[in-house]
C-alpha cells in the first residue's frame, strides 16, 4: 500500500498509530510515529543517533560505524547509511517486536 503524497499530517499520524512498528530513516515521519506511541526502528546515516535518536523506550536506532557519523560536510558521511546492514536493521525489528 503506497500512500506517498496522499495523506495529511494528521492522517499520516493516524496510520502510524495503527501500526505495531515503524521502520524508516531518520525523518519527521519516524518522530511522528514515536510521538503517537508506535515503536520505531530508525536507520541513521551521518546524523548522530545519540543526539537525534528515539527517546528511550520508544524504539531503536541503527547507525553506521562511529567514524562515519557526523561527517556530512566532508562527503564521507553522506554515504554512511550504506554501511548499515540489513541484518542489523532486521535484528532491531525482531527485538522491538519481541518486546511489544
């Protein structure tokens, strides 16, 4: 079901609230999902999950190796998300679902 560009912010929040888990990148939608009480797994690139990650108890952050975080200005960080493995994200998904 692709709802891209079809929902208002309130409708997007309602859809997120109906979900058991939100998986996505470090974005406003991830913040909205956490705000309505949905557990989140947030995939980070160059931004620092310690600073911008989910509030404890609302989800998990999956991030690249520490050396790539916060390095967007030099071009290295812009590709940092490519170092996050599918296995790492899937592990976070399973752990989140097991807890809920």
